């Protein structure tokens, strides 16, 4: 309890009195009592006793003679201040010389009362106690204000929103941690004229430097209240940041402007995610369109490729007609490749995944890749030993490698160097957070790096769009990277591109690592397909494709029953008394789907194997483009030789249902 509160509440003041003269002690106590002070006075007469009381007691005020045994006034004052900092200390003594008084004053003595003028003592004590209490009160207020200031500073420093303030003259007075990081610069009391240039402030277009009158903090200083003003900050040596600024004036109770404060919210990542979302929506829409077109186009291409192949195989056409047909056939194959690329981009390509070693696959392709890139480009590989496996369609991985290598080749028209790299990689949460679309986990990296022309930053966001190309007119379809992007996404991976004009390009593909041994990859068959005498029920609702497939299969010796829908196919199953060895059906049919047709046909013809035809993953026989186990599929578009070979494979397979 403070001294003044004790007095106000009728309490007693505790006083330590250092005096070796008994008469002076009594006179002092009497004077205090006469002055109206109700005090407990503890008297000591020498230095050791004084020190002992300071250690063991609590006192509100100290009265001291200048000289007692073992101690003088300066020493007594020093001991008191060490034990009770700020305690009032009044010296009661006879006449002192000027040097002693100066020393005591410098030491912090509160007052000095001459012994033969003790009438001043009580008022001096009251004044000293009041001043001490006021000092304590002010110290408590200052401590409270300092604690509040530290709390607010810690709060402002912890915010991820930038907070900046200025005083009434425009000099910056507050620049929290987020603001410092945003600008890459320390706090400085700069005037408004230097803000835009020093801190890299630009309008929303990111190119036009802000005039002083456009800066939100300056506008708030002159009375405006602003919300969500978009601007761009270009930090010192770092990437531009897109900022939403809100600002308002700071005014006192009388309406005088004391300054302004602005909150700076960094929305760079948010804008990037919004742009990616819009891009994803656009890509999805294009993908749906591409998939729909490819679905119908595949049937037409099968007819074009099939009839040109049959006609060319007939051998009774003139050389000129043969050359024309070969051109048609080649164009059809290019169109089929475009269709496959569209389906790969839209993630509607049907895949047959295997457990693969990317290093083995790249090594197997190396000879072919060297022919593709030409002699003026140096190809090197950095293939990690003991590489983890991935689960993917081998043909799709070859598409990725070929498309990336061809793109790299085209970026080096005067030659250069090209590197293919494989390695195991772990993508952590920080990587995933900084790279939208990536997920933490273990991956196998496939990187293709060139030292070619590079890609400008403003074009890098578009390189995965279908039909976008940096090549000249008539060079490329713009589907290469779009195809790679679709394949990577379909396989649950992540793709990253790093490029700069004149410094080349590195495309890094991350495919999920699997803990399984890689499988041997079968080489495609090259021998002519064998025929047979079995009976095939062919179900296809596109008449031209049905007639083509039927003619081709009959040419290989098979008996073919034709149906244009499921109902007609079921009637044939019921009426045909001989065995039906194979049901060859387009998966999407009028009436019931081919899988339901197969189940019903099994009742009357349990001996029939099943081979589906399809070219589009919206079919229910696939999940995310991956064939269900045990399903046999012939992908459209196909040539008649491929049809015959696949039919023979299914008929010769061990006896079990393919559906």
C-alpha cells in the first residue's frame, strides 16, 4: 500500500530514522506527531543497524542524520536507493558545507531540513510522500503504456497484412514486418515524394509508376477513406506482388488530421489461383469439346484408314491410284495422331498402365531420339541407378518423351545440347504450397532440358493450352505440351516448366512412385495377323464402320453376324444355334450398353469371348481412363490389320471371360 493511500485510509506511515543522538531522535518524532503524521518510526543509531533494517523491513520514507557511527549521509542515501529505488530520503542535520549539499543533491536526496528548523519537517515529509506516490503512479502508467505499446507492436509484427502509417507531415512512422518483407526494404521516415520510386509502387497494370497523389496512404492523409485499391509493388530484386490497399485518415476528437494508416493485403497467390482456376475451367471446356469431337471422328477415321488399307492390299490398283491412296492413308494416320493428342490433353485417352522403369524406357528410346533431333544437337542422359517405378501406360510415357524432345529440338534451330534426366524426388508440403496442383509425396522425376531460345515469362502460363504454339506459321499443331499436360494429370502427376529467353527450358515431370518391381515391356507384333474360322457377333451402330469391320473379318476367314444395336444382337444370340466364339461390340450402343449385352448373351452363348471397341473414356468400362481388370479393348481408330490381330489374340487367349 502506498504512503498516500495509507494516509488517506487512516493508515500509518513507516519511517526509518537514522540518528545517533537520543535527544534529536525524540525531538524528530515529536515534531512529526505535532505535524499530524501518524507514523511508525523505526530508529537506528549506526551503520550496521541501518543496513539490517533496510534488508528486513519495508519503509515509505527515510530520515537520516548526515553523520553517524560507521556511515555518512551519502552512504546512507546510496544504500537506501539500492534497496528501495525512488524512496524519499530527507536529510536532517546541522549546517552542511556547500560541497556536501551538492554531492547529496546529485545523489538524489529528496529534501534537506536543518535541525534547528524542524518546523519544516512535517510539510517536507508530506510533500516527499506525495511526490513519491505521484512518481509511482506515473511509473505505473508508463509501464502500462509501454506494455500496451509492446503488445501492439508484437500484434502488428505478427500480422501477414502489411500495415504502414505516416504522421501529419507525411513522414512514415510505422512499417510492420509484413510491409518490410513485401517491399524488401527497412523502415525509413521518407516523405511522400519518395514513396513510389523508393518502394516500387505501380498502378494495377504493373507498368505505370504511381504518382504521389495516387498512392492510397497519401490520399488517406488528405481525407479519403479507401477500400481495396489494387496496385502492384515491385520489391527490390524480387518478383512483383499484387496488393489490395485500404487506407483512412487518423483524426483526433476535434477532427484534426494527425496522419494516416494503410493496410496492404498481398493477393498475388490468390490472383494466381484465380487465374489457374479460370484456366482450368477453360481447359476443361476445351477438353470436353475435344473429347466429343474425337469420339465421332474416331469412327470416321477407322473407316478411312480401313478402306484405304484394304484397297492398297488388293494389289489391282494403278500406280497413280496407289500413290493417292497412300497419301490418304498417311493423312488419316496423322489425323488419328491428332485425335489421340486431343484425347490425351482432355484426359479421355484410354490407357493400359504397367509398372515401368523410366530409365529403361528412356534408354530404349535413345537411338530413335538421336535420329529425331539430328546431328547438330548433342543428346546426353543422366539416368539414376536404382530408380523407383511408376505405374503408367508405356505408350503415354513415350508420347511425353517424344513431345518434349521435339519441342526442345525446335527451340534449338542452330543446334545445342539436350539432356534427359531421371531421379527419385520427394515433394514436401512447402513445395506443394508454393506450386498449386502439386501434392506432397514420393515421385519419379523425368526432366528434359535444353539450352535453346527459351520462353518469355508472359507466355509460360499458356504453353499447356491446346493449339497454343510459339513456333512460326504452319510449324506444329500446338498440341505437344497440351498432350504432355493431359497425360501427366491423368496419371496423378505434376508438371513444372522453368525457362527464360536465351537461357533454355527445363520441363520437369513428376510421376507418383510405386513400390513394385517394373514389368518387362512386350515389343509390338510385326508379323501379318492370322485369320480363323470362328463365328463373330459384330455389334456397331455406325453402319460404315460396321460394314468395314465385317468385310475385313470375313476376308480373314471368319463368319460374321452383324447387328446395329443391342436388341438386334440379342435376337441373333437367341436365334443362332451354332457357337458364337467372340462378341465384338462398340461399348456405347443404342439400347443397353455392351457390358450388359455381354451379360445377357452369356446365358445363351457362354462360350463367347468379349472384345469391346471404344475410343473415349466416358465409357463405363474405364475409370479415369484406366481399363477395368479383365477387360479386352480395341481402341478406335484402328486399321483392319490391327483389328484382325486383336481378334486373334482374344480368341487364342486362355479360356476365361474377357469381360
